[in-house]
């Protein structure tokens, strides 16, 4: 199998690392560098384990305008980015770029839209993509050409999620994940779902009727429990909006060129940012690979 393309949910990686490591880890100028350090460690481990042909770190809007227009409370309850983390966001492109990792961003889209777009481009070229994320919305991308490398918040390691694993976890195939999210809801995005419909009922409805729209259409016909039918009928417009929000917006992108992880320049960047131990480790590993 050819080397995979790795695309990374940059905001999740930095948030996860910021809260996993103490902000007492500071650089030469006194700014915390825990998110950058933790992010680099995760990506270095993945690079060593999977030997990707390139790594692309995706960023984007906190809440894309088109999603807020569909449902005003979308992401509204999320707290602001801590100042110590914002500084690291501002320097992430420079720091990660030194390792040979490309950063991509689009102010009109969110990182997950870019992740799905890169996976689509890579599949069209006959390649395989690993999407590193902690966002379960990305399960919709799982396919023969794309594996979701799921990072757990506050936990070590990651799980590979393929279509069979999506079916096992949600009870629906990847293509129905947006329908499932619409019905079940997604508290992290501020989507309430259908009142009284949890994951089990959501999966049952989709397995029986094949889509959110088909379940809504059958609701007035007396074939569903009254409570479930009422939730679908009374909240149909919102449920359609939730599905639209959960569905990725795919755009045309250039397929990234092959680019190896650069330990030497990564070590230099770690030194500049005050991560002495990381710099030493990278230089030691680089000297071994040069032999």
C-alpha cells in the first residue's frame, strides 16, 4: 500500500495538547508552549508509526458563517480561546512548518471541511488518507480510501475508525452520520437533536427508513411511536438544518506534494521556542537516521 496522506484537525490537536499538558511548560520568552509541544509529540509519533507521504494541518473558522445562519446557537456556548493558547495558535504555522508539515486554512470554512476535502482529493488520485481528529462528525469520511484516526480528549493514543467501526459505534454506515447527528444531537456543537430521541432510537430510525428525510416523511403516517413521530413532525425544519450543519462542505484543493518530516529543522524550531528536551531528542533521532 502506498504511503498515506495525513490530514490533521489543527484546532482539536492544539486544544487537546493544551489541556493535557501543564501551561507551566514555557518557552524562552515566558509564553506557554504546552500545546505546541504536545501537538508535535503526537504528530511525530504518528509520523514514526505510519510513515505518511505528507502531513497537512488544517485550520479554519471557529464557527463557519453558513452554519450559524442555519442555526444561530451553533457553537454559541463555546468559551473563548484562553490567551495562553491563542499565542500558540498564532505561532502554530511557523512551528509546525519547520517539521516539513504544511498548514492549510480557509476563513469561510471550518477545519473539518478541509479535512474532508483533502481526503476526497487524495482518494480521486488513488491514495489513502488518515484523518487525525477528535471530532466524531468526521466518521462520515470513513471509507475504503479514508481512515479516521480518532484522538481521545485527555487520553493517550488513538483509534483507527473505518466503516465497520462506524457501524459498530453508531449503528449506521458513514454516509448516514450527518442524519444520525441531526437526530441524536451534538452538545459540543450546540445542536440539541430531536427531543426524546437518543442514539439508539436514532440508529433504529435510520436503519428502518434509510435517511432523516424518509423518517420525517413517515412520521405523520402512524407507523412510529407517538412521541417519536411528534418530535420529527414538530422539529422537522431544525432537524434538516442540523443535518446540513453536520454535513461537510467539500471544496476543490490541490493534492499535497510528498514531503517528509524534517527532524533537523524541527529541532531548530524546538530550540527557538524553548523546548530544549524536544530539540535534543530530535537531534539524537536524526543522527541515527543519518547513519
